[in-house]
C-alpha cells in the first residue's frame, strides 16, 4: 500500500518535500531507514540542512553511514526545559518510558501507539511533511494536558 508507482518516484517526492520545508541551516534528525544502499545514501547530499542519523534496521551499517551524516547514533537524547526526550528508530519498550517524557520514533510507518508518550515521525505518519521539535512538543502538550 503506497501511493507511489516506483521507489524513484517515492524518493523524488520525499526529497521535494524535505527541501520545501527544511531551511538550509536546520539540524535534522532522521529516525532510521534513511536508505537501503549507497545509491540511496548519495541522494541525501541533495537535501538541505545538517543531517543526523539515529540508525534503523534498513540502514547500511552505521560505520558506512558516517560519511553521509554530521552524526550517527543508536539513539539521541535531548532535554528541553526539564522535558526529557529520546529519539529511537524502533519505539522503546513501555517499561522504559518512566525514564523519558517522550519517545520520538520511526519504524512503524503509519501505525501509531495509542500512548501520548510515543510520537511517530515515520514519513507516512506525518504525511511526508517534515516536523519540528517545537511542533512535536506542542502536539504532545495538547494531547497530554489539553492545552497548547
């Protein structure tokens, strides 16, 4: 189930959306599955912003990816005003959520976990439109606290 006829059509659409929404000086975190091979990784050079990878199960080896990203991680942690986030490819086990306020993740495509402590940034889940950390936190604040 994909709206694209070919993988090249998919890639072109994703790259167009990326460059339309992401300014050149932005830091961008990709939550895995950036490319299946070197040909896919080479396409990343056409994308604006400084790219950081949280490795996914379909990425080439993390060692190989290092030449295409400003940084490569197994996970990325960030605290904003005491609000602790962890970005992973595969959602973390719910038993680990006590350590974090929010797990930003990919991997599950358009599927969502019905717990506001998980935020799916898979392309299909965000309608292929890149999303900022501020937008994620505003969405989570509205869902959890009922305000924005």
